[in-house]
C-alpha cells in the first residue's frame, strides 16, 4: 500500500515538474519546434530522476504568492487542450519549416519580384513607342532645318526690293543665229508665225525693210477689240487679223511687223525683213486691243520696251530712232489715248506732226502719203 502511494506521488511530482519547466521556458523565449520536441522527450524520459533530484515545494499549488502565472491545475479531466486548436475535416498534409527555410523562401520571393519588376521596366523602356531612337532624332532635326530654310527663303523673297518696269535692266546677247528671234526674258515670250498658225497661201511680200530702221510706229487694233490674255486666244486673234487683211483689205499679209498681247508676249507679223503696210523706213508695233477703251497692262508696255531694246542691241533699229504714234502721221485714233499717254513718257518719243511741228519723216523726204502706202 505504501509503495503504491509512493509511486502515485512520484508521478504527480514528475508532472508538476514538467509543467513548471514548460512555464519557465515560455516566459523566456519561444523555442523552435525541434527544441520543444527534444525538451518534452527529455522531460518524460527522465521523470523519475527529476522527481528524486528536484523536490518542488509542497505548497507551490496552494500558496498564491508563489504560484507561477502559467500553471494550470487539472484534476479528473480528459481530452484537455492547452493553447489554440485547429480542426480539419479530411486528409491533412503538414509541412515542417524552420527559420532558415522560411528566410530562404522570403529571399527567393523577393528576388522573383525584383527581377519581374526590372524586366517590366526594361521592356517598357525598350518599347519603340516610348523611346526616341537616334534615327528619330535625326529625322526631326532634318525636318526642322528644312522648315527653317523655307522660312528664311520666304522672308528674303517677300522683302526683296521690287524695281519698276522702266528701271529693270535688259540683257541680250549678240550671238543669235540668223533668222531666229530669242526669248526676250522676264517672261516675254516670242510667238513665231508657225506657232500662232499664220497662213502661207497669200501673196509673197516684195518690199524689204532696210536696216537700221530710223522710225518706230505705234498702232493698235481698235474697233472695240478686246485685249487677249493667253497664247490660245491671242493666236486666234492673230489669224483673224491676217484673214481680214488679206480678204477685206486686199493686202498680201498681216499689217504690222510685231504685235504685243496684254500678257506681254510678242507675236511675229511681218518680222524684221519686210516693210509693214503703213510706211517704209518704219518698224510697226501694234497693241492687240482697243486702247481708247482699255488700259495697256504693265507687262504689255514692258514687252514693247524689251523688243525695242533688243532691236537696238542687234542693230535692227538706229541708236537714235524716233518713236511716233500713228495719229501723228495721219488723222486717226490709233494707238488710242491710253497708249499714247504712256509712250509720250518714253525717251525716244518724237513730237512730229503736232502743233506746227515738221511732218514725221520729212528729214527723210517722206510725205503724209508715205505713211499710208498700203503695201
């Protein structure tokens, strides 16, 4: 009986000692799972020696002043759970992970996130839509340079001083081929007979024009003729004038040596070689329109001046030629008041046949009948 009580007392002492050890270890620091398992195994395996070597005070569970704060008194109880408990319905797999494994997993996860983040930034940085490459920069620079150059050229052109028609320099060469007529420059084209469609079925011209020519005679078409403003319309007008001269006036060809359109182009009539129908010793130039009603254009006036300068440079006209209007040689409204007003300002204008002045061409032995030869 004594041995049985002694054995029960030893077991109680061992349990109390184990609880005391667990309580003190909890208060210090939480050990790892392996350490807890080792401590529990050691405690249960050496319960008898602990009971014999360490004797706890008998009043540790009865005296509140020395009772540990973490000790739980149990008696006559079963299925006791100390601490949190989790219940699962179904098969459960438990994986053990110590502190070193947990730290390694955290480092690995951090590396994956960092690499994915850097890869995302790298792919975003390498995106063609977000990156200005060297070729793009060069292309933008080239476009800006072209625009700047265009603006500079436009500014220079807009601010270039504009010279008046009478002050423009006229340049001609002296190496023209025989029987050819050059472009007069500054936009004044020379439209030859074959280009405006002159007829070749009329009588041949027989009176040559002697050079250098001493007089220039200015006329106009008149008869309420509307000035023409392009090659197509002016070519039609030239054919109409020629047909009228041959069919109605019984002339061998169109009347004047040259005709000048409103756009400033020169149309070849009888040219340099044959005398006009008005008078020998003259170069007849006709404004294509009725300039009692219409005003000659600046390009038209400039075209006549270019033609005269060319004639002087190529020795077709006398250097001191005399410029006269048709109304100075006979009773006529030609070349129209608007043209007459302009040519009076030109340097070679000669005021003959007006207000008791000598008749035009009198120094050459010409009479008024000489200015209406109808040849």
